[in-house]
C-alpha cells in the first residue's frame, strides 16, 4: 500500500498538487526525506503542522506511520 499525502495552502504550490501518493515508510522524517529537496525543506519547518488521519501530530519524531494513512501538511497561518 501507500500513504495519501495532502498539501494545503502554499504547500500545495510547493508540491505541485494538493494530493499525491507516497511510499509507505515508518516515520514522518523518512517520508519528508524521501520527497524532492525543495518540498522536503518546506515541510521540515517547525511551523508546518502535520495531521495523520485527521488528528494533529504533537511529536513528529515519535509518530509511526502505517500503510494507508493520510498525512496532511498544514502551512503556518497568519491573521490580522
């Protein structure tokens, strides 16, 4: 199986699409490292939030991914 990757906001522009499939890997770090360098750099920022199957991930270093998971990348937001 694979992972479903969802990119929101400006991250969709960086990814070239709002959604894509990714290879099943065990960790968020491995997932990000396996993407193209510019996208990987954009996603690695501390202000980018990550949700897996609709739930925000508090500690991306400790989270384990499973086949079929949906991983959403949420850009930092600003308001005024």
